C-alpha cells in the first residue's frame, strides 16, 4: 500500500445513486411481496396459515433489516462524498487553487 488516499468523486457519486436505486427497488419488491403473501395466506386455514405467517414475519423482519442496512450504507457513502468534496474545496481555497 502506498500510504496515499485517493478519492474518486465520480465513483462515490455513482455508488450513492446505485445504493439509492437498490434501496428503492428493494422496497418496491418487498411491498409487492407483502401484497402477494397477504392474498395467498387469506386462502389458508389452521396450522398452515399460522406456520407460514410466523415464518413470513421472521423473513420480513430480516428483509427490513437488509433494507435499513442498504439505506444506512447509502447515507454513509453520500456523506463521505460530501465531506471529501468539501475538504477538497477547502484545500483548493487554502492553497490558492479555488479562486
């Protein structure tokens, strides 16, 4: 490792957009899945309905955690992009390159 830190602003911007897109798409799919599971489970009775509902709730809890993690990662990358951009601008001004 060279000891240098290189920030690629375009890559950070692309990652921010991609993570936002992934989070939105994931939410859309989860909403569709919720609706489909509700329709199917309404036709079931007894133990089958109860068992599937319990497993679905466990799975849904995990999927919500995944969605929150993607959103948190999006926020972190977005913040990093802003922070690195601000630092670059401040450095350019300080050294006379951002007049």
